[in-house]
């Protein structure tokens, strides 16, 4: 049955594979891909000495959230699924806002994995410019939010929260495959930012 977006909220009070509307916004308003946010504190877990890197775009460390203990084991019923309606062009922006809200409410940065189904997230593109080994070392360190392409999801490990930016416009197959894998990686909460019709189609295809 199609989803009808209602009041926005991101919470983890219930378990099970249902989609809960969140973050009130309509899918008709195009939103630009986010640019760099204000400079954050240096990222922990960087590889050893070498030339200083420029500040990576669209990534931040949230000091107050860093002390949050890890979540418990995944629910046998699967993660809770929430939908944040957004056009493909605004999915990255919506995912960024979802991450900010999670961090502001006490979620540890290392608990969060963000996936893109289309254009690579600016932070991931920046870090990959220094080589895949250094990029995936940050994933393995699990001390910050990690951004990856859905195509590379097989290499990513499970995290309590997975946020999917469905920014592959018009490609339902890519979104469907990404959601199926993302649900396996999300231990407690899966947040999907994208076009409600496209997401519902992917969910109806067996996610």
C-alpha cells in the first residue's frame, strides 16, 4: 500500500520492516546538492603522517554524540524503515539533514552509514582522491559517519543506522537493489531519502 507522508520525525521506538514518513517536505520542490558545511574538527582515524589534506566536504564530527554507546544486536524482524520524501536532486540534502538530526539527538557518528544510489557523495569523492586504501581504512575505523556508493555496499559492514540517498533519478532497479542490501546492513534503523513513488515501488518489489 503506498506511503502517505505525514508528520516528520526520526525515532527508533518500534521495530519491524515498516516505513514511517519523516522530515516533512514535498517531493515537488527541487533542492540543490549540498555544498561544504562549516569546517568541523579534524576527523579521527586518519592514516599516518603525510601532507595535510584540505577539509573534506559535507562531513562533520559531533563531539556530544561521540560518547553514545553502541546499539544492541539487530532485531530479528529487521530494521525500522522510515521515508523522507525528496526529489532525486534533493536526496543528498535530505540525507544530510537526517544525519544532522541523528547526531543532534545523541547518535554516535560511527553508528551511521550513508549510501548514494546515483552521484557519489562529495565527502566520499574527496576521500577517494587519496586512494581506496585510506578511504576504506576510515570505514574500518568506525569512528565517524561513513559515505559510500550503494554499488560498493558489499564491502561495507553493518551499522546501527543506514541512510540511503536515492539520487539515481528514474532508475528504480538501482534503488531497489540498494534498498535490499541496505536493509541487510541496517541493524536498527533504515532511513530512505527519495521520491515516495520510486521508493514504494522498490519496497513493493521485495525489500
